[in-house]
C-alpha cells in the first residue's frame, strides 16, 4: 500500500526518535517533509528519515516520494 504521513500520525525515525503527532506536510528544498510536534516544539522530519508510521514499518520510495507500507496502518482518517 502506498501512503504518506498525515495529520495525527505517530512516526519513528532512523535514529529511533519517536514523534507523537504530525501537524502538517511541507516540501523543503524539493524534499518532502512533515512538521511534527514533540513536547510542544514544532520541528520537521524529512521523509527519507522516517522508518515507521503508527507502529508499522515503512520503506521510502524516493522516485515517487511516497512510502510502501509493510502492513495495514490504522488511522482515524484515511
């Protein structure tokens, strides 16, 4: 399944940091990213750093700029 992170998703990065809440999508220097809200501070995470969305492993496809999900992802909104 092809997906991208959306508002409300939890993500984990390559350095094992977990971000509890994605706030929005952004494109920084032609690379897609998401803004996240860890502990009240807005920061961003590039797509190529994300390895897990809502507890499900994902693989980033740099040519299409989306993720291949390695399992079903549960979300409030699809």
